[in-house]
């Protein structure tokens, strides 16, 4: 399981950010992650890599995480709020722990 894209909304103001998590080959689901620790699966059906790429490149709905960040379970996602830095118009990277 790995985080392949993130919305990068201002979770401190909005209270939430969106994570695209790859659960298996061509099996990506979106999760809203709230600053109070709540994690809610948004997608009812799995998304394809192509759809995520379209969300990034055509609709600017999120950023691709380079390289993807491994997670063991979705309950770990709140720990990644605000943990990414923008590299360019389409990519972010996990900021090293300080």
C-alpha cells in the first residue's frame, strides 16, 4: 500500500486533505483525511492510474507523490497531513522528518 498522490489542500484551514492510496495493481482509492484523525474512503470504485494522472495533469486536482510513500494501513494517513512539499506543478515529495 502506498500514497501515490495528495490533494495538498491547506488542511489547517480546511480541516481536511485528500490522499490517493494504491492498494494493489491499478487499484487506487481516495481518502479524505481530517486533522482530527478521521479517515473516510471517498471513492466507491477503484480508480485507475490513468484517471489519477488525468486528475493531476488535466484537472490540477492533486499532485503525484514522487516517490510514492509506503503505508501499512490507512489509519496512518493522518500522520502525513502537511508532510509534503511541492516540487513543481504536478509533483510533491514527502518531507524528511525533522
